[in-house]
């Protein structure tokens, strides 16, 4: 045995029996963040679990008992929701898909163009423009809702699909993420090599930069899709025709009517449960895309 091993094996001078218990104490302290995250997950998922269980209960079961046992009325709730006003719920679902899908796609395209330009080109006022963009990220959307309504009212676009779509196209947070990701994912040497080969700026962006930015743009699309899907205030201000309502506003009107007709509460809960399913499906699809992109990157490296 070496002298170093003997020195490490020997107890330090002045050590106490409590010193041997330090590693377990550190492990217990390390469990605190894990327990905190678990409690936060339970606090977050508990309402979702309640909606899932409550959507399976009939009106009698919903108001007579408060348990987390599933009920027997899920099929009846779906039929009642489908029959309500000739299936207006599915129209609200389609409106939400239109607002969120098309709005997120256009917003992602604008964010990709703007973020790449801010990351690649050097022009006067670039940093000032980026600082203004950061101010837009910090500004709550509720502050912009009324000015947006006044502008669209001047253009006679209120109570239309465009009144909800147009304000969603430009996302300061999406442009910010695109600029950060483009700076990290698109090397300046690759752009310069494309220019030396005679490629146009549009070809460099579409054939070289954009494929490198796709994982970041998928993230921007997901964030914007969820934000538009869950948006309530903007449609509430812009729309008056309930045929154009998204799910959030449509379920809100059902909830208001439930004060006089308690039977509608089961429709609201069942509709809220069904409204979450597209978001879960989208997240699972995009998560798979992220995994494939990481694997392809590992193979290429």
C-alpha cells in the first residue's frame, strides 16, 4: 500500500464520529430539489387529472360526489357536446386550429427571416432594433390588445378571422429566439462560403441556414401555437360572432350560461378535456422530431 493510500485511509486529526454521517446528510439535502419538483408537478397536474376524471361523470355524479373515481357518463357527455347547437363545439375547435396553426406557421416564418437577418447582417441601427424587440418581449400582451383593436377597427377588420390572425404573426419572443439560435447554429464561415460560390442571399438562407435553424424554429412554432391556442383576451375583444370563436372563448360562453343551466357544466368540462388533447399530441410529435434531430446530429458529427 502506498503512503498516499495510507494517508487517505487514516482518519483526519480531530475528526468526530459525526464526520462519517456527512455523505448521507448531503444526499438528504440533495433530495430537497427533487421533492420540490415533485410537489410542483403534483400541484400542476392535479387540476388536469381532475378535468380528466370529471369529464367521465354525468351531471348527477359530478355534483353529488367529489371523488377521483371515474364516472359512467363520458360517452353521454360527448354526445351532448356534439349535439349542442348543431355541433358548434367542433366549429370552435376548427377555429382554434386555424388561428393557432396558421398563426404559428406565419409567425415562425417571420421569426426565421427576422432572426437570421439580425444575426447575420451588419447594418446601422441593428442593436437598437434588437433592444426595441427585447422591450416588446417584456411587454404584457394585455397592454397591446386595446391598441390592436383600435387599429384593426380603423381598417374595418374587427369581428373577422384576420382580426385574430394578424396580431399573432409578429412575435417579439419568437424573433428573439430565432436570432439567438441563428447566431449559434449558422456559422459565419458557411455563409461566406456560400457567397463565394455565387449563391444568392435567398438561396443561402433557404438551402443552408434554414435547415440548420429547423430545431429552433420548431420550438418557436410550439411556443406560438400554444400561446395562440390558449389566447382568450384578443378573441374576446375582437370577435362578436360566436361562429368565429376559438375554444377558449366558446367554452367561456358555455360557462357563463352554466350559471343558469347547471347541465352545461358537464359540457364545459368535457370540452376542456378535449381541448387539451391536440396540445398533447403536438408536443409528442415535436418531441419525437427533437429526438430524431439530435440523433441525426450525433451521426453527422
